[in-house]
C-alpha cells in the first residue's frame, strides 16, 4: 500500500498515484484512509472549501538568488498521504493561493485560463472538472459512461480535448486510454486497449496534437512501466525506449521527454538517442521527482527532498541555479507541479 512506503518513495507523479488507486477501485478513498470528497454535481459551479496556504521558502545561500522566470505553478500538497489540496503559486514561492481540497492529477489548459482536475463526480465516478486559476468557478462534469472511471487531465495543444486513463472494475477489457471534449466532458473516444489488464496513463500530447505520450503500467509492479506513444486515432502504438521508465512531459520544442527514475530527473530524446540524467549542482538534494517544464523550456519545476520533507524546486535544465519554491513542514509534501506562462 502507498502508506507503507518510505518517505523517499512517497512522491509519485500523477499517473502513478492514479494507477495505484485503480486497483483499490478508488482514487480519493484508499486503504491508507484518504478522505472522500465529492465536489459537486455535473456542470455546476461551486465555491471550493478553503485550505491553508503553503509556507513560502527562503532559499539557502547555496541556491540561486538570480531573477526567476515568470508564470504560475499549480501543484498538489499532501498530508501523510491522506489529505490532498490544490494550490497555485509564483515560481519564486510568492502569492500562494489555495484552490481545492482535492485535485490530483491536474494540469493547466494551454491558454492558462483553466486547470483540469480529477475528482469524484455526483455518481461517485472519477472524472474531470475545471477550475479557474483564482479558485473560482469550479465545475465538475458527469462521466459520459456510468460504469467507467476516467482520469482526464492531459490537454491537447489546441485545448479542445483531454486525454484520460479509463478503467472499469467489472470489465478489465475496457482498461485503456480515452479522450473527451474539454469543454463539457462529452464525445468519449477510445484510443488504446491495454492488454492483460494493464493501465495506459496519458502524460502529454505531441506538439501537433497528432499523438499522445503515455505510460503502460503492469500492476502491481509500478516499475514495470513502458514509455509509449500512440496516434490519436489509436494507430501506431510503439515504445519510445527499451528502458523501464514511465512517461513524462514533452519539452516545448517537442524534442525531449522529461521524466524521473530512481530519484533522478531524466531527459529522453523522443526520436531515440542517449537518455541523460540532470545533475543538480547544489542544494544538497537527495531525491528529485515529478518534474515539469517551464513554458520556455529553459527551467524545470520538480519535487525534491533535501532532509526530511519534500518541497518544490525550480532549476535550469543544465542543473544550475537551483531555487527552493516551498518550505514544507514535516508530515506534508508537494508534487505534480505544472507551469504555465500566464500570471506575473
């Protein structure tokens, strides 16, 4: 179970946490005791419950004091693996805003005007909702299929569709990847069929919107994961590398996938070639996980552990100019940060 992992293993990128919960037939209610939250009925705006803001970090003398890029981060904060909350903040850790007491996986829309959120809908199925960056106008959609759980969060480049992991606990042949219309959650389209009851978890679209990058996971062994790509019509399914690594985020130039493995950040060329490890030059980090690109592709935001807690950090792609974004009390940790160009 997730609650039995060591702290160094706690940070999981969204698709890994989602895949674990599929086996237990619940994302927000687990054997570890995570509380169930049902935000609202379908297509109805709600006012989210308040959550406490994150403490901003004061960077250590070894970290970058240079100006940081702009934009806005959205991320999840967890308390003892049980209670999750969604926040936004600036890359320097200022102006932290609480959004929802649930919401992982989540992702900025391409235009930065909305955040996709996976949560239970009115009939207890996992599906997508949308919220504005200031925490207003939360809308939770009803699933287009009453027996299918759909973890939808990865946006197409034009913002018109969301890629989803789908599963049916009563019929494992339905496990696979799907897409839906982003505006209302309708027009369900199946993309892949995952063989032998595995799980296909989307992580990003190609820059032209013609393909979806995803992870094919064979549970219960999360390490048995393949980085894959498929055309949006379901054709051309193929692995991107023979290494056992999960999917990650595609760089803004569409050439490199950013992911993590064994506590290190990796750069995977999408057309083949050597996989490179990002060597972070300062800060004393023991573990780096759950990375995402800055909008210009020159920086990375990730979850890191330097002592006993996980915080958010930003760093240049070459591993220099590390900056701590949050300062998390022991017992809490933050992950799954996503970066948009919108904001200050």
